[in-house]
C-alpha cells in the first residue's frame, strides 16, 4: 500500500528565548554599601595599569572588576512570592455565591 502524500516539515521561530528565572538575580541597590564598593574598586583598578593590554582587554578587565566589586558590596533582592488579593467587594460577592 503506497500513498501519494508528501512529508512536509516545518520549523517556526518566534524570535525570542525564554529567560531562565533562576539565573535572573537582581541586585538591591537601595541596600548597597557604596563606600565598600568604592574601596574595592579603587584597590582593584590600581592593578590594571598594564600598558600591554588592548582596549578590548582593558574593557573586559574593568568590567570584571566592577562586577566583582558589586557582588561583594551589593546584596541581591530576595525573591518573595506575593499573593495577589482580590478587592473586598469581590471577596464578599464570592462568599455570597458560595452560600
């Protein structure tokens, strides 16, 4: 038994990637210790004065130092799960309906 139907393969791209929620940590800048950040950064920047580095290498080093200083002096936001509550009039309507 044969068929005259041809196989059709399709691929659909939506143009976006799902973000991994566990990797998306956010910093709490309101509780940052800016004095400590400044001290760490100033002590680390002194070590970058090598003239043999290219602009891209210097950029990478400075970025690395800023990220390192931020991890040591800026806490992460806590991941609190907030329950959304309904307005009181809606809650009362639900209670009435359930009676």
